[in-house]
């Protein structure tokens, strides 16, 4: 349990620092700052999208960045140019931090999705212009833990779903909704059968030949907004018997490297990329469990281009598809 918690903190810190480096780099881009000052949204989008595409082309890493005006409206986002001018103040209360602070902040925050947000305020000649952000969503952290035999579930308290509108349809467990897309569905029934009050109190439970660990999740203000839950099958426990064991270390590195190869091949193409967003709302009811991870990756990319009101309307217009399993006697 201690090793997993330390590894979580290490992974969170590494990803926070990486996001912060990207945000700081963009905040010093003169062209982007001038575009924000002159309210040139088209130029702002071109600058950050070109940078994001260049990073992906040369490193294989996808980054998500956005620029926000001092009025808390979207100025530009690296992944689309559709919703420039859209107000986000209603679901980004964390930005109130900068009413009294001028320094950057990197923290786990609730927006339309739960994620790590590195936010850097932009000033020019002492005048506050807005913010630049780099955003990530626990995918790489989940993949890392999976590569060493541990399955991670990032859980957001259900009371935040009114804000996290892109997560309204996510699977729920107890009083939480699962925030990370690429979780392992295998352990869901075990998690649903747990007494979460006991798990939160003790920090660890043993059930179905698995060890389940619990760690509180805090936002930038130190408020508990959810939890990190880990599932370690008993057969993998031997991997963690001694952190100084060279053989154990070698096994973990080998499995991690192999997983990266398999993951890259698996996600290189998606069969759902050709479907429009409206179709994805209906498809979710008939997707097989083993295909759900790939489906959700593509669905979130499409849904993220819509405003809060459009997403709510899409859900209201959704026709429920029911699947009945049975035998003819």
C-alpha cells in the first residue's frame, strides 16, 4: 500500500510538472500573448494548434492546451476552433484562486471533465490578459499502473456531476463516477460489492483474491473531491515484495515496455472515428465491454467540442436502447 501511494504521488508530480512546462512555454510565446492582447482568436488558435501538432509529430505525445481570457471566456484551444468566446466561469471556480495570486498553479480540478490542469496567468507590461493551460486526464498514469499489474480507478464524487457535464454518462460506483477512460472493466463487480465506508476508513480491503487500496483525491484548495482506488490481484503481489530486488524490477520494466508496444498498436486506428457525435450517444448502449475503452476515447474527443448546453440537449434527446438477454423455452 505504501509503495502504491508513493508511486501515485510520483506519477502525479511528474505529470503536473510536464503540464506546467508546456503551459509556461506557451505563456512566454510573444505571438500568442500579442494575439490575446489584440483579441485575435484565429491567430491564437493557429499558434497553439501548430505547436501541439508539431509536438505530436516529433514526439508522439498529444498535448491539450487552451487560452482563457481575463473574462473567463475561451480564447483558443489546441484541439478545435469552434467555441472561441464560450464562457467557462460557471464550471471553473478554481480560477478564483488567481483573484489573489499571480503565480502558476497545477492541481487536480473539476471542469467539464476531471483532470490535471496547469494554469499560468499571462501578464504584459503589468496588465493581466488571461491564462494559458495544459490539461491531462489520467490516461498515462492509468496505463503506467496497468503495466506493473495494478489497476487504477479515478473516482469523482457524484456531487460534482452538474459541473463535469462530459462525465454524466460515465459508469458509477457507490457515490462516485469513474473519471479515467481506460480503466480495467474486469474488477468493476468487485468494486461494486465493496463497503466503501470501510475501505475509506481502513485504506485497504481484500476481496475476490484482490487487494483494494484507497487514497483520497484533493483539488488545488485541499478539498477532498474523490478518490484513487487501486486493485492489485494477489498473484501480482510478489512483484512488490522488495523494491530493491533487481529481478522484480526487471520484470516490471519488461512488462511495462511490452505493454507500451501493445498499446501503441491497439490505439493506432479506431473503428469509431467515422461516426458523428450524435451516433456515439446511441452506440454506447450496444458496445461490447472489451471495446468500450476505444469507443470512449473516440466519443470524448467528439463530445469535447460541444458546449455545456449542447451536451445537455443531446442527452435529453437520446432514445434509450434496451438490450434484453434471455432464452426461448
